[in-house]
């Protein structure tokens, strides 16, 4: 990868790592469905100014339903069931392995030995972090978080499919804004059927200022900006090159949660983060002869 693209990948991962702090503050005032609806109401505002990218409605809806609605409703619900912020940032990175596996099966992007080795090392770090969980990680919360990661992986593949089959490069900021049109109404429907108090207006008027600020961060920086960067990189490089960068998310999330919320974690989590960084270095640093070709949409 080019140095600029490496920096962009790191930036997106740091933004997402910090978003788990914002999520914890957000669920203090909103239910999972309400937080999902608000996040994407904000994120879709740019569609008033940006034309719809050249992507079919069925593919746009499917991508928005997996990359955004499925992923974030499930992870917000995991928070409601007791998922700690720092650990949530780690469990979500299982999407890397779902994405690489599906890219190999459906798009014939076979990882090189070097990439596979790096992913295995990084996954070992993720396993160490998961083993550090105890009473602070209910089983239902873990199941919801892993389901969210699977939904993210499907969304990644649909993004790559859309770009690969487009005659021209798809502009990512408009695409993320239009994808954000998908979650709000289904999320509001979920809120109506399952929330005790389904009034979104009441929830907003009663919300704390930090919860409202968190929603704005999630809708703008964490959604439109970070996912535009991510989508741009996925259209230029194989999934096995890009997705390991998201393994930096738990490093950011765990450290930030420890500083802000005082979440205490044992040395095993430090070891896990070290393995994640080592695996990422194996994947992205120069030295492999089997450098993957860039994936550029056909002109």
C-alpha cells in the first residue's frame, strides 16, 4: 500500500476505536434501535446535496442493510446486554476473517502466504483479548457482537462487488450518505415493536448532552468520513490487505476505554494488542515478493 493509504487506513481505525466510547455514552440515553435511527438520520443528510452513485437500488439497499443497519443495531444491542466498550471494539474485528474468507470464496481473492500468516498472528492476539473476558462479558452480548461482525463482513463484500462491477469509480462520500438512507425507517420500526418507550422525540429531549454529542460523532465522523475512507481503500486493494487495519480498532478502543471509563484489563490484553500490531506489520510492511495487484474498477 502507498504510505498515504496506510495513514488513511490507520485514521479510519482510530475513528472507529473511539466510536465505541461514543456508543457507550449513546446507549445511556437511547435504545439500540433509537441510536441506530439517529446515527443514520444524521449520516444521510448529505443526500440532499449529493447525487446517487451509479449503483442499483437492490444492491444499495442490501449493502446499507448489512454494512450499517445489521452491524450497528446488533452491536448497540450488545451494549444494552452488558458488552464493555473496550471488549466490543475487539470482538467486532472478527469481521476481518469473515471478509477475507468470503472474498476468497466469492471473489477469488486468495490471500498470499504472507497475508495469511499476518492475519493468523493478529487473530491470535484477538483470541487473547477474548480470553481475558469474564463476568463482564455476558454470552448473549458476545453472540450479538459476533453477529454484528458477520453483518459487517457481508457489507464489505457487497461494497467490493459494487465497485468491481461499476464502469466508473464510485465516489465514496456520496455512497456512504446514500447507504445511510437504509437504516432509519427499519430501526424506527424495530423501536416501535420492541422498545418500552418508542418515542424518539422524547428520548432526544431527555438525552444528556454527551449522548447527543456522541450521536453526532457517530453519524458524521464515524459513518460518513471513516466509511468513505474504508470504501475507497477496499476498491483499490484486496480485502486481505485492507481489512487487517481494522484490527487496530481494539487497540484504540481498549486503551481509550481504560483511560476514560477506568476499564481495568489484565496483561493478557496488552499481549493481544502486541500480536495484533505484529500481524498487521506482517501484512503491510514491504518485503513480500507476492505483492497483490491493486483492484481498480474498469474504466
